[in-house]
C-alpha cells in the first residue's frame, strides 16, 4: 500500500446501491468517522436534496456539492459516501483523485436498484424506469473508473463492508 495516500475511502455508485448503509458499517469497523455527503449538504442548506434541485436547480446543487466535498475531504481519515452524481462531475473527480483516496464502486444490478428506489419519492433526477435507466447508463462509465469494484447483489451491508475490509486497504 502506498504510504503517501490519504486515508480516505470514497464509496461511489448509483442511488440505492447501499453507499450510506455500507459506509456506516465500514467506518465503524475501521474506527474512523463516516460522512454521507448528501446529509452534509442537506444540513448545510436546511433542505432536502430534492428541494434544492426543485428550488435552485441542478447547477446550484452541483456548486454546493463541490463546496461540501472540499470541506469533507479535510476529515481524513474517514469513509465518505458520495451522492450518485458526485463522481460524474469533473471538478469533484479531479478533487477526489488529488486526495489520493481510495474509490470503491458499489456495483448493483439496475433491476435491484430500481426495486430499492422506485418507491422512494425524494430522488430528484428520475420519475420512471426510462429516466432511471437513462441516468444509470449515463453514469456507468464514470463509476467504472473507480479503483475497486464490489458487486453487491444479494449481499447485506455487513457482508459488503466485510468484503471491503478484506481488500486490506489500510
């Protein structure tokens, strides 16, 4: 393991992939803080992600998302659950790579993601299967750039966290 790397683990993946659930368990098992970027943004804005999108639009959201990420990466060591679109934004991707943290894609089949998300009404960027699958396919090439890929289908958050721990990252 490269000793010059910061002790930051970024969990990336589409909405419903389990980033927050897995991140909470992983951070606890590693004895480091857990940060959910969406939660940080909502606390800072006093509004839900959906409300921010509806009231101020996606460009404004992406600005505050980047500002929140800049602050969060200073908390090394920690496990950070990124929003589903965070890794897709060039400024965020550049920052993540500059921190030399570890990126882990929680890869979940789209059908399973749809089952998890279709009944949730607080997701701002999809309303139906067509928009959901289009967004998924748009983001997939970015997720594939992660350093590690964990296939999550049929696994509990505890099992996924255990699999990540067995990578021997730190």
